[in-house]
């Protein structure tokens, strides 16, 4: 039999843990890269509208679902649908999606850990060379880092929700905020930094087209950890009596502020490195940015602050991204753990070992798919193009399925679980919510244009990625 369900000890603890999930590589790197390419301030505006008018209601829906059912995503859909079989399908999707995203994200986090260690060893000059990344990801040392990372994350998870996830988040998140602020202040005082700030903030509305709108939405969804079963699971650990609307707002604001602030770090750094640069020509992907371009920028800092100073700056940056990635990974790995505990009555420690074993196995498959093992390197052929195992997981799960999962959450909450039950859950701990404009907006939008928009975004993303 499963033990009594653990809950977060305090509202702040929940907010920091959920913000820890939300703040990740998506905020620190993917967001600034996307904003750079897609109209600066114009992208920020579209993104902020999506966060507050579309994503926030979905986050509340996920949290409410989890807290009411007090269960993992599969159990939550099953229980609140009264055991309907078709309605457990979104539950399984909300389990499978995070499981696969975790694998892909683990591999990227392993590289970050590797870059941090190399920087600390004084090898920033090597990281800044063109060939280093390719050599690094194909060297066996990545397996060592993978094991170290998994041991670290699972050790935290093994301590449980309150003593593990919550306590770690309460230490790591404030640390993350301080490091980010420190780096931003340093960068903003560098030469030509203001060119970067201008580039970042001045809106170019001409760049906003359907692809950019779709990108902003997918980015907002990914950044807030929606459609991944995470908020359903964290909702199930939330105390009764805590306000879901209030906590969701705090998480969304924190996440968006961190993403915004990260732009104030990345763009000024780029312009300090080269004031003539055209940032739209830079790498499209977060990985390209973190592992190929940023090390060059950090290395160039030695001209003004010396090699040691540049290495220290780079080390703080990689550590910052590592902390953000680890708190995100904790949340995503927690989803399948919760499912094994809730659905199979498995003991927590056993569930942790089981999930860790399968994920390491799949992560190794990803890690060797850059040339080490041909089977994984040329895993499938899609539209005449050979794709690696890593590429395939990224293509299918990175942001493609998230809007679909979000759409199913909205339909479920409003039409199956029903508005009145949802409202009751939102009003708990927040009496002013009843009858407020927020409540009316959330009820209306979740049953109408939010699912419609998510459907369109899903179709658009699939069309862009696969056809
Ligand atoms: N919100 C996270 C981010 O922006 O990076 C998304 C995420 C990815 C959460 C991977 C958890 C995770 F393991």
C-alpha cells in the first residue's frame, strides 16, 4: 500500500518548487534566443500576452486537477472522470511526454555539467574552440557526468517532497536569482552593453508572423512547464487551503521575470563581444548558443578582466544554468515516480531506482547518437532525412505535444470535470476569487478560445516540423 501522500510544507515552498520547475534552460537560453530572432520587444509582448491570458489559466487547471484528485496525472484523469477509459488517455500522454522530455533534457544538462567542470579546471580556452563541442559530446566522459547527475537528482528526490524537492528549491532558487542578477549587473556595465539592451527591447513588429506566434506560444508553454504532467503532480502535493490562483500568478511572474532578465544577460554579452554583430544570424538552437557561441564570448572577456575573471564569469553562468536545469529535472522525473507510487503502489525508493534505470538507458541512447553508435545516429529517416535518436525525441516531444496536452486539460476540466468543481478548487484559500473578473475570464476562456488556440498551435507546429 502506498504511504500517506506527502505535501509541500508551505506556500512559499510550493511556489519556489514550481518556479524551480518552470525556470530552466528554456528561460535562460531558449527565450533570449527566440526573442533575438523574432522581433525583440514585439516578441516579448506577444509572449507576455500568452503567458498571462492563455498559459496562466491552463496552469491553474493543471494544479486544480492534481490537488483535487491528490494523484499523479494518470490517476487524476481516471479519478475525476469517474473511471472513464478514454479520459485516461490524456493522463498517459501527460506521463509519457515528461518521461521523454526528461531524457532529452538530461543529456543537455550533462553537457552543461561537463562545461562547468571544464571551466573550473581552467579550460575555457578549449571550450571556445570550434571543434570542442563535437569532441566533447562524443567522448566517454559524458557517461560519467550522466551517472553523477542522476545520482545527485535522485538523492534529492529520495528525500521526498518536503525534505527533498522543497528544501532543495528553497536553497537553489534564491541562489539562482542572486547569480543571475550578479551576472546581469556585471554585463550591463561592459562596453557596448546598451546596444544589446536596445536590440533586445526595441520592437520590430514586422517580424511577427504565424510562425513567430506559434513559437512564442510553444515557448511560453514549455517555459511554464505546462502540458508535461508536472503541474498536475505538483498540484497533488499542494496543501489544501493554499490559493491556486495566487500561487500560479507568483510562479508565472517569477518565470517570466527570469526569462526577461536572462535576455539582459545574453544580448548585452553578445554586443560587448561584437558591436557590429547581426544576432539574427546566430544559432537557432539553445544548444548552439550555450555550447558553441557563449564560450567564445566568455573567453573574449579575458581582454577586459583577464583569463581568471573570464573563467569565473563562465563558471557562474554554467552553474546558474545547471541549477535551473536540475530543479526542472527534479520536477519532471517526479511525474513518473508519482505514477509508479500511486498507480502501482510502489514504494518511493523503488520507484526512483526503476525510473532512473530506464531513463539512464534511454539517455545513453541519446548520448551516443552523435556519431558514437551508428544505430542511434541514423535512427530513422523522416522525409528523406536521416534523424538521430536525440533529434527524434526533440522533434516529437520538445514542444510539439505540449499544446495538445494543454488542450486536453482545458477540455477535461471544463466539460468533463465541470466548471463548478473547478471553481470550488480555485476558491479554496482565495475567497476573493469567487465572482471576480479573473474567475469569469478563466471559466470562459478555458472552455472556448484557449483550447481552440492550442489546437491551432498544435497543428501549426506539426505542419512546420514535419511537412
Ligand atoms: N520550464 C522548463 C524550462 O523552461 O526549461 C521546462 C522543463 C524542461 C521542465 C525539462 C522540466 C524539464 F525536465
